[in-house]
C-alpha cells in the first residue's frame, strides 16, 4: 500500500495481530476499516470513536484513499482532524494524530497502543 502523502510504499507493522500501515517518510498511519477497533481491543470503543467523527473544514490536501483512490474527506474528533475514505476503506492519521485521538478519548487505559506508537516513532 502506498502512503497517500508521499506516494511511497508503507511498512506493515503488527501489534497483537493487527496490521498497521506506517509511512517511515512522513510518520503517517493508515488503518483499514475495523482495524481501529481491533487495535483498541474494544469493538464498542472503536465504533463510538468512528460515530463521533464530524465533518471538518480543512484546507484539502487532496489526499486519496490508498485502497480505492477516491478523495478522502476531512473529519474531526475532539479538535483533531483526520482524513477518512468516503467509501469506508479506512482512516489516514498524520504523524501523532492517532496517539492524540486515543489520548483525547481515553481509549487506551493500559497505554498499550500509546507505548507501541512511541516505540515505533523512536525507531523511525
Ligand atoms: Zn508518508
Ligand atoms: Zn477508499
């Protein structure tokens, strides 16, 4: 899969069986539909987060979904704006945005995901 920003191949990382596409160039993360809930280890929390996303108005960077190539739509949760495929293929997080959203929503009480992300960025 290609990074929607840099158009370079992303690395596939694994956290407890969940595959995460990570761009070493820009630090962005792509999560396929459903991977967010798996990552959080809590289907309800994942669904609640997706339901809480509101359409956002951000200067469009014309990012395209790495799965279908359609223009992604900016959406926001708690003031953090992310890009989502209009066909529901997944969500693009710029560097740090996934950690911010998880922290904002208190979705990671054991800091499992946060620790993983920190280690990942240190290596990258
Ligand atoms: Zn990138
Ligand atoms: Zn798509």
